[in-house]
C-alpha cells in the first residue's frame, strides 16, 4: 500500500512539474513595423518588416498565397527582419495580404495592399501626374490607326471635355518583355508635358491590347 501511495505521489509531482514547465509566457513587447503598406506596386517585389519581441515570436502569412516569407534574420535587441516576396498582380483588382506575429496568447498584424496591373484602357500612375486617365465607354472614345509599315497610333478621346491621349507609333505585334519606344501626345493630365518620348516594357499582350510599363506608370492601349 505504501509503495502504491508513493508511486501515485511521484506521478502527481511529475505532472505538476510538467504543467509548470508548459506555462505560457506572455511578451512585454510584440509588434510589427510598419503595420501597414497601403499601395504596393503590382510588380513582383520584396517588402521588409521588423518583428520586435522580448520573447520568441512566430511570423505567419494569413490567407495570402501570393506572398512568401523569403528570409528571416535576427538582428539583435529582440528584433527580427522579415522579408516578404510579393508575386506580380496581373489581375484587375487590388488585393490585400496579412502577416501576423504571435507569442503566447498575443497576436499582432501587418496588412499590405498590392495594386493591380488592371485591364481598363488608360494611363495610370504616370510620372509627374496626380491624375489617371481611365476609359469610360459611356463618355469616351477609342480608335486605332494602322500604317503599312506595321506601326500603330492608338487614341483615347473625351469629346465633351476636349481631352485626348494619343500613343504614336507603337509596334503592331510586340512580344511580352519587349522594349518599345513611342510618343505620347496628351492634354488630359495636368502638369505633364503635352509631348512625351517614352520607353516602356511590354508587360502583357493580348489580341488587340497592350500593357506598357514605364517606371511605376502603366499605359493600357488598343492596337
């Protein structure tokens, strides 16, 4: 009987010790810096987030399959540098992602929004302009003129506002990744010269349509 009692007490003691060891510690400091990225480029690129915690925190992406944690480096003083790789967003809509850091029962988050390449004809995020040109089928007109040498002139017009944006001498059938040079004539974007010589990359090409990227700007035209 004494042996059984001693064994039972030993088991209870072991269980009690194990429970004490498994007690969850709560962090005094837990944060992600910055906590918000509002308008990331549609292109594939990396963003950097600092995870700060006085204990060991675990980062994770939540419902964001188009991003990955590409590196994680402990930089001292409770700080870890996380690098997130965002895939290119060639869709029509902006998308939102979330990174979390958890420690104990505490969870903090960093949210980021990635702009879309888009699909609507127009000129977007053009350098020097605070105004986008976005085609409205009820207000605007578009036309294409093709020349015998294969060059194309693509126009967007707003007759009621007397505004125009004309991309002059685009190639008619460039491949994705090609670099093209053309002239943009326009009076639609305030603060932008009426004539602009542009070098752009063809980032997407479909039948009758081109997506041209110059810096952060995107021009979507009919061809």
